[in-house]
C-alpha cells in the first residue's frame, strides 16, 4: 500500500481494523468506513465460484 497512489478504502470490521486504518492513513489513503462482516460480501470484487 505504501507504493500505491492514494485510494479510498473500506475495511471489514475486525479486531485489527483500527490498526490497519491508522496504517492506511499514514500512507496517504482515505479510510471511509468500517463495514460489519455480515455486510461485506456485496463489496467483494473477486470472482466467486
């Protein structure tokens, strides 16, 4: 993430989500929201089989 241009990030809420949020912000990314695990599936961009 440190070598990528600034992105807007949404993170699944978990035990380490706040720490990851700080890391992303330290590298210039914008973290908009923490998403509850039951609501994450619609945001997954990978192909699911």
